[in-house]
C-alpha cells in the first residue's frame, strides 16, 4: 500500500509549494533554507527582547533556546520582533498612556506576521505587563498552534534586612515626602531595588498574567514563576518549542484550548493568588479575542467562590520567586482542583488535560512554607477583585480589597482631572484621612490609554494613608497597587459618565461589602450637572493615541479596539 508522508506545513504550503511559488522559495533560499526545509513547519518566534526595560532585556537567551528547540524538533524558526513599553519607567508620565496602547500593537504585530507569512505555529516570548495579554490576544486572533514563554520574574533586591522590588521604590518616595524616610535611605532603596533582569517581582500584572496563562493551558507547568536569571527559564523555553511542534502535528490551536471553562480556571488562579486588577481588563480582552462569552460580572461570580490562598505582594508578604520554591502554580492548581474549584478536564497545549498535568503534584502544600495555604486555612475566604457598581459606575468598576481592615469609606471628594496634580497634592500633604480622591479623564478614550495610577497610590501608602483615603479613577492601577482604591470606573468621564459630574466636596461612598460605588448627590442635581457638561477636546488628534481613543471600547468590555 502506498502511503504519503504526513506534512505539517498546513499553512505555509500556501507560499512554498508548487511551481508558481518559485519566487517565494527563492527568498527563503536567500536566508539559508535548503530544499528539504519546505516540508517542515514554519514556526514564528515572536521575540519581545529589548533593552528598554529589565523585564525584557533578558529575553534573547529564551528566544535563542526556543529557536534551538524548534529546529531540533524538525521545524523552521522564523523570528520577528514585538515592541514593549516599560510601565515602571513610564509610570506617572505622559508615556504611561502608551502602555495599554502597546497591548494592541503587540497583538497586531503577532496577528500580522503569523497571518501574512502563513506560519504554521507561533511561540511568543514576553516579559513586561502588556507583553502578556498582547501576546495572548495575538495568538488567539491568529489561531494557529501556539505557546506562551514567559521571560521570568526578577530576583529581589535587599536593604536593611528587607526584600525590595519596584513598588518598594514608589512607596519610598511617599515615605520620604512624609518625612518618614531619609534622602540617604531613599537613594539606597533606589539603587538596590532591582538587581537584574526579569519582570517586577510580586504578584503584580506580569506575574499575574503569566500565572493565569499557565492555568489557561497555553504555557508549560511551572514556567510562570521562574526567575529570569536562572537556567531553568532557558530549559523551559526549549521544551516549550518542542511541545509546540507536537501541537502543530496535532493541529491543536489556541481557541481549542481557551474555552469558558479554561478562562474560569485562569480566573480561579488569579483570585487564589491575589493577582492584579489589570487581569480583569485583560481577560475581558482575551475572551473577546477567543470569541468566548465572558463579562465583568463573571469575575464577581468567581470571586465569591474562590478563596485567596497565597500570601503574595503587594498586600501580602512574599514574591513570585518564593511562590516558585513553594510549589508554584501547579501546587495552587492542585489545591483548587481537589476542592472542586478547577475544571480538570480542560485540554492544554501539552496535549494533556489539566488533571493529567497535575497528577504528580502533592495534594497539600509543603508544611515548611507559608506562601501557599491549605484550602481550609485561606488568607481570605473569598477572592480579592471585587466588581463595584452604583450610580458612579453602572457598568462596573474594579476594587482590590485584600490587605484592608475595613474596605468601606464615605468622605468628601477631592477632584483631579490629571494624575500629576493629584500626586502633587499627596506629596504636599494636602490630602487628609477620610478624603476620597477622584482622578478622572484617564479612561480608555479620555487618557487616552487608561494609564496606571501607581505613583499616587504608592504615595498614599508611603504617607500612611492607604487605609484611610479612598481613590477612584476611570484609569487603571498597577498590579503593585493596594489600598482603598477603585479603578476602571465605567462609563468614563470622557464620554459623560457620572464620574465627570463630581464636584469638589461631594460625598462619595466606597463599600466593598455591598459592592457599591455611590455619589451621594440627589438625582435632580445630577440631571442639572449633566445638562451643563461638555465633552473635552481630545488630547490627541493624530497618531496611535488618537486611533486608540477613537476605537477603544469601554473598560467594562476590555478596552478592545475591534468591538464593532
């Protein structure tokens, strides 16, 4: 019986097979391809390496390891670049408005290269915050066999017996302004906080998203909490490449894996680990790219049933490297699985189900650590990312309620139409306990780009006001933010949301127990203010910011650009 060899270049054959594709093959020959290479799959390596930020400056070795793995497994590696923005460097400046924009640019890059070049699969290597959802959205849009390789977390810095990370520096600025920290110690913390390459060290946005990707099934087990300087990151990247080749052979694609149940698994891990508020925005966008029905109310549904079992910064004690030593995300997932809080039957990129991947993981965390708690001894009985609604945010807003003794406040509004004036007011000692700060015109359209408010929130913490001052915004927060803060207020001020109608001194209630965000002003007065309100002139009229502002959906829909 005649049998033809099975070829796995299902897509790339469109530009490499037949006499009419001789010109196409000629261009491959220019790059050193041989005739026999055209029966191998063409595998993209979306390389986020750059020397813009320490989060990404250690990625080249992982991309190189992935290339070696692809070629050893019988594929052709095709490397292309993706950009990044350093949230830590741009924070508190106009540059921060490009951060969320970069999520869309990254996803566009991946979709464009994979689609335009008919790649058979793609391996995405990323580090900084928006590399993560941007890469995942690009993988889902392209929908060819794909795997995510996280660049790894950073190792902690040290000063006076304490571990340091980037948030330590932001909080130190507030402590210094409040007279609680000397100029000399501020300089020492600045110099020591970040000792090398890797993404910010707590359960901030990058580590939150990497952990959720592991739970989602599109990254290898244990890969999400490795430290970039350690050799295991390269080994994992090479193994990921070989796993991807097998997925190409099976034609196992991202949208086969990212189902509603898989997203529930990812969100369960986000809640269990005390992850970033940004995960809400990004998973709304990821679910949109995956064509999965998922709404902001689904986060609240998950919050009510998932306990916080990991003691991680920003509101806890430990860093991602500590979580890794304690058993990593597989240990967290095994605890949730045994408690009936995870879908074990979800398929993963390994070709195995979640339950099969976790089969050899211990049922209970090790007794010699307290990073991961047993399910019957959680840090909090319910998740930490609460969706608040009320007349200030009828579409929903996001509050991070861990670390707070009493997440309820009613106080006078202190209104700011930009971040910089708000930060100055804090550092100048003009914000007092009981105030509720309002930072507005910072949403997807108004910012534009929905910048993060880490500088003012860290300044509040440093000044000792984290428990006693509320802050609401239509912008976002860093994954390193904690305190009495509510972000993603929607509708945003720029489109006439009620946050635009707040006056200085108005009474505002934040009540996480009742899931309430309320402006205590009579309806008649609100109607009067609404009639007098005028939309602001757009801050940008050309270029990428103008395009983002024009196309961005509301934050409650993920601030995506293709919700038509």
